[in-house]
C-alpha cells in the first residue's frame, strides 16, 4: 500500500518506519528541511532504540522515503497519516492549527479516494472539523479515521510493532477494513483492533493518558505520606501491585511526570471539561500533585543544604524518562533552575539528552556544565541527585563515588538504590517515600 505520513517526529517517524518495515511504500513528510535533509543522509533526528537501524534498512530497500514535497506524495497515497504536534495553546487546549493546516493541504492534494487518519492526539470533534476542512477544498471522496497512537518514547518501536491494542475510529466500513488490513501484521497474541466512532476514539486517547497520569500522582502522594510516617513506599508498592485489580505498572514514585504527552493531554481534557461545563476534579488534583512533585527534589536538597551558595550538585539524568532524548516538561529543568536560583552550580550528565537539554537551559551556562559522563560530574560535588533512571546508573562504583563527592550524599529521585546498602557503604541516602526524614545540617 502507498502511505504518506505527515509530521516526522517521534510518532510519525516511528509509525512510517514500522509500516514500511512490513512492506508498505511509505513517504514521510515534514515541513522542516533540516529534518528531511538529515534523514535523507541517514541521520536520525531523535533518539529512539532500534529506530536508526530500521530507518536505514527500509530506506535502502527503497520503501521508506523522506520529503518536504507534500502534494505529490499525498496524491499517490491511499492512506495519509497526520502525525503533527498538538501542543498546548495559551489556555491549555490542544493547538490544532498544524492539524487543520495539514488537513487543508491534504484536501488540495488528493486525487482519488483517500483515508485521512489523525494519529496526533486531538480533542473530541477534531475529525468532524478535519472532514469539514477537506470537503471545503475538494470534491474527491475521502474518509477521516481517528487512530490515536499509544506508543511511549523510549519503547516506541517495540510499542508500535506490538501494540496492546489498536483503536480505530470511523463509521465507514471501507476505511475500517483498510485500517484493519494495515494493522493486522502488528497485532499478535489476540491483542485487539477496536473499531469505534471517531469521537470515542479521540476521547479514548485522553482517557488512557489521564488514567496513567493519575496512577503516577497517586503513588507520588502515597510516597510523600509514607516518608512522613516512617513507611517505605517500595514495600507498600510490592504489597499493592500483587492485587490484579491494581497491577504493577505506573506505580513508581519519582520526580513527577513530564514529557510531551501527559502534562498537555491532562490539561487539554480539563479544558474539554470546562468547555462542556463539567469540572474534572480528579484531573485537577492530579495536575496539582504533579506540579508539587517536580519540586520535591529541590526541597530535599534545600533541607539537607540550607545554604546552597557556593555548592555544586551532580545530576544524573536530564531526559524526562530513560530511553529518550526528549526534554519536554522534564523535571530536571525545574530542579536545575531552582538550584541555580538558590546560588548553586550544577554538573549534569545524560546519556542521550544533553544536546536537547542545552535548549532548555539557555542563559544558565555560567552555572550549569553538561558533561560527557556521570563520573566527572561527581568530582568535587556536594551531593549526587539522580533524576532519570537510565540503566547505566544502576550499578555505579560506590567506592569511587564516595571518593569523588565532597560529601557522601545521594538524593535518589527514582529510588534506584537500596537505602540500607548505601548506608552500609557510608552514604547518606534520601529516596522518595523511603520512610526517613532528611537530617538538617
Ligand atoms: N511523543 C509521543 O510519545 C507521543 C505518543 C502518542 C501520541 N503523540 C501525539 O502525536 C502527535 C505528534 O507528537 P510527536 O511527539 O511526534 O511530535 P514532534 O514534535 O516530535 O513531531 C511533529 C512533527 O510535525 C512536523 N510538522 C508540523 N507541522 C507540519 C506541517 N504543516 N507539515 C509537515 N510537517 C509538520 C514538525 O516539523 C515535527 O517534525 C502529538 O499530537 C502527540 O500528542 C505523541
């Protein structure tokens, strides 16, 4: 099948590549020349495990192409995926200007029946609007399908290739059948392809992300209480996750959720609620808990080091989660800005996100050094703060760490290490919800 994918970011590049890997002829389109030039030279603009190899393999087989030439690629395609960004507008609603712009261009470009698929996360009613825009500029027949994407950065290729489910929103049998043909090779082990109407499909994506964000804020709230009443949240987690009604996923306390999806999607649904005169009280609370959770690491540092002037802190991990270079809404940025405002210096390392971190930390260059490895950050630092749980941080040499740090203090924002083991090694260890309060110095 000939497929066009508009928007070659985290979702579009992964979707286009994985579809081409099943044998389809895919053209990925982006408005940014730089992204397309790089891809045509084999340079992958984002970090995502397994992606680079797959792009190169399918590019070499001539079934994956990259272009800024919108009209001819869309004209040739039977299915056109819209994968452009839907960032928050000034009020927190999803900004749909890129989706609508692309819809108009698709309408002007199509030559025969086309399935236009919104894969971007879009609020209820967007498919109707996209249909209206396309109808306004063409007489050619088409269908609009809502096909929200559930992949997660860091596992995007794996998730796209093995989805838990595929949601297809359309009332058109022809379009539904086409989408089922497209996705059948990806669904194994009885994982479902769920066909529903457009509006329900659009809502499903927001409901899923809001549920996941709720689980994170829930466990963070439990952790904060655990800490105050001498309870270890890790043990509590073991106790609750064994309940099949609760399950083990998304119950890791930390420095708050970030990334390009949860913060914006929770807020967008809150706005949808406002527009429908219905206040989403749980989601308001989820946001409030998350906002304060992003400040928890700084509060711990401040409690241990009340005067931060002249202090230097080592930070391990900048990306909003491991496995990605995405810095959007990363808790590390909130922490670093607070440390610098308090007069501290920062030496930070991330295996993949350093380049993107530079854009988020503009103006702080005098106080923040981004280094090439975690060990160098430790030398002469007053404490280590772990913000992102990259695998390479899991088994450090604690002996060397103790030698390098000025004071053997670890503030572990992801509960990577064992408090008792580290205390046995002579460290002062502070996790999230690990049942002990920080000593005031
Ligand atoms: N990133 C994720 O993990 C994830 C997961 C599921 C769903 N989503 C949703 O998918 C959508 C895309 O997210 P993303 O993270 O891939 O965004 P992104 O910012 O990484 O990529 C979007 C791309 O679209 C391009 N673009 C914008 N306007 C264009 C136009 N008129 N013509 C051609 N290209 C255009 C941009 O240049 C950019 O490269 C969003 O709605 C997001 O909420 C993202």
